[in-house]
């Protein structure tokens, strides 16, 4: 697979006075934060028949990437790269060409996530091998679909109602330290878009027999605007170990366009409701000098076509990292 740049960008609004409870949060905004990390990004397209609950999932061949980044005061940047000598399983798992970009904007009161994903080349695998296909030694368990192409984009935004005691930055940017357990409710909104296309029906004839409804979809466009809310909490154990979990649900207005083999190049349009979930978590160890941890994020959007078919798109990443802090100026 060709090398690809996977980037994450954080912008933190600079303030003269940091307005938070120092018994709960410690700031390292005047220190240089250097991190190294490994990351794997993933997505999955699922077509589900409502009547029978049977479904088919399409998975790309994603990579394990390694990179580095920094944060200082109000700006930060991360970049990870694909090393072909590590990701050399295209002959077994299929070839995926992709561009996967994500930007995170953090503040004391808000969290905004922006993503763009363009993937071409998927596989259909037996269900028990969805999660860990890298351990399979044969390619006979996979139906490769080099013609399947997805393009997804979206923005999620949340407002933190307890910014004086609860910090997003501690777990995900590491330029603060959540010293005591605390949580916060949050409220926000989202906009998502998904385009799916293939040279022939997404559901091949042998798989279509498992569905009550004829699912000869060759192209789909989905757009959603909605509201969401949830709760986040960081649990601090033995002063320096932590576990953070953020979970939210959303509902939105959806507009979809579907083209099938039978529709003779005409799109069928529909308006309905969309449901989404956004989860994010982290765990690790923290002290004044360094931070080591593991984090994950997951976005799931469920689109419904003619009340007969669910089109579900899931994306996210898992990242492990080591962070070192360097004192450059007066500590906040």
C-alpha cells in the first residue's frame, strides 16, 4: 500500500487566566509536550435487512501507523505514517487505497471533531474474523470487492458543562492532568455525509438470498443534521492512574438518495430519522514528567432506506502513546 499521512490537529484557545479548580486539574500549557505513538484507524460499512436482521459488512485493509507530535500553548500537531514493511498483507486481505484525515479542536468548554475518509477496496469476511483478520493465513475466507468506494465526512461538537473540574485535555492532549475523579454532562450537534458506490450491486446474488428485500444497491448518498448529548467521566485511581469514558447518542434529520440495479440510473430519494453514537475513551498513567496511555474513539451512524434497509457506517481509531513534558517557561 502507498504511504499515507494521517494527521491530527488541535487548537486550544489561549487565555490569560485559566479558569478551573486547581484541586482537580493541573495545567502544563507552558510546557512543550512531545509524544510518540502508534495508531490504527478503521471503518466498516454494514448493509442490514430490517425484516430478517441479516447483514453484510464491508471492511477495508487498514494499517498500523507510527508517528510523533507536539503541543505547546495553543497549538498542536500529530502526524503518523504507513511503513510498508509492517503493513504487507495486501495479498491476503485485499488492497485498500485511502485518505483518512481527522482534526480535533479542544477547549476548556468544548470538543469538536472533524473527519474526512475516502476508501476504495473492501472485503466481505466471515463474521468471526471481522475483528482480527490479520491472524488469518488464507485469503479464501474473504470475498474481495476492489470496486466498492466510500467517502465519509462529518463534524461533531460538544459543550462541557463542568469545565472547572473536568478536563478533556488531560486524557486526549496531555497538556493537563486530571488529579481527582470528575465528570461532566455535555450537549452538542453533528453533521454527517456518506457516499457509497460500486460497479455492481453491493450485495451479490449469493448473499442477496439471505435478505427478504431485494438489496441491489449500486450507489447511495446520505446526509444528516442532528443533536446529541451524553456524559464523560475520568476515574483517577491511586493518584496517577486514570480511566476516561465519554459516550453520547444523537438523533437527526436524514436525506438519502439510493440508486439500484433496477432503477435505470434514477435515484430514489427519502427523508427519515438518523441515529448516531459517539464514544471515546482513554486509560493510562500520569505524572509531572510523562504520560503513557491508550485511547480509542468510535463514531456510528445508522441510515434507513425505505424503512426496509439500514446502512450503518462506523469509523474510529485506537492509539497508544508515550508523552514527555519539557519545562520551557513559567508553570501555570
